[in-house]
C-alpha cells in the first residue's frame, strides 16, 4: 500500500485541534492537568556516540524495545495524538494500525559552522509507516531521499556518507501539515535557522503483529523519557 510512497496533507485535522497540539507542546496549556515536559537529546538524529552533535529537546510517547521486539507506552501525552493518528490511518484506508514508536522534537536555531543537513536515517529496520506532523510554521525542511533501506545498507555514521544520498522530495514545516511515507525511505531534516521547529513523529504498523501497542492503550505508569532519531 505504501511501498516507496510519500503523501503530504494540509487538511488532516481541523484548526482547533492544531491549536490544542501547538499550545500543549509549547507550554501554553496543559493536557489532563499535566504540563508538557521536554528532555534534552545530545543529537536529534543520534544512533550512537559518533554523531553531529546537534542537540534538541525531545519527548517519547511510545518506546520500541529492540531487544524485546515490542512497543510500550511511555507517556500519557500519547493520548493527545490518537485522533491525529486515526485520521492519518483513515486517509490511507488502514483499519488496524498500531504504534511502534512515537516522539516529538523541539529544535532551536543553532550557530553551526557545518551547514549540511542532519544525518540520513530510517526510524526502524523493518517495514513500517511514518506519520510526521508539523506543530508550527518553520524552516528546517524534511528531506526524503531516493535511497531505501533493504537490510543491506549501512545505518551508522551516515552523516559521513551524505554525498551518497540523492534528494527525492523536500517538505517545508507548516502548522497542520502531515507527511505519511514508507518507513524504508531514508530521510533527514535541515536545521532551522530562523524559527523554532517542532514535530510529532510516529512509526506505525498495520498488520496483526503483537510487536506494537494499540493506539488507544493507556499506560499504567508515566515514565516520561527521552527519544532519539528525529526527522
């Protein structure tokens, strides 16, 4: 259904819901009587210690455990995005999607000498669907490449091999804009120069697997923790 496809929608959710998401993540309103917490990440696309050193703030909603090969909820704020995810699945004609991973990233303009894009990456190393939502208008385009992950490609330290990637499509952050694409497509982002960049990033799977967690599942506890690999 999604193999090698990229879709961009500007009308996925209404303006009232857009404002609720933005106000919550920007600290202007609470959600279920809780303020939204952000956590420091050393690098927005980090896959280890050897990275570009481009810090950001992050928040993880759903955690995928690579050793246990299962997902679990990490934050009650996940519930804020269930209507968005359901709308995305409905738009794609998917009835039984589950969340493998969910995060938000908040980036600030950095005084970088290196003007290259962030590290090319895929979020997970098996088939999945990416739902990328832009919380506010910003610079810092998402870059999607022609290259795809097939299981044979190198996945670490890819900032050293950026010249091997060719650009397929760039998407500019706009409040309410949602990008849905095949998770095997390598992607990254430009660093924001003039504005705060804030995104919501979910990785979904839509078969009968037990790897994932239901979109509606409520966590028993709320260990608010950080995440890695932004877009």
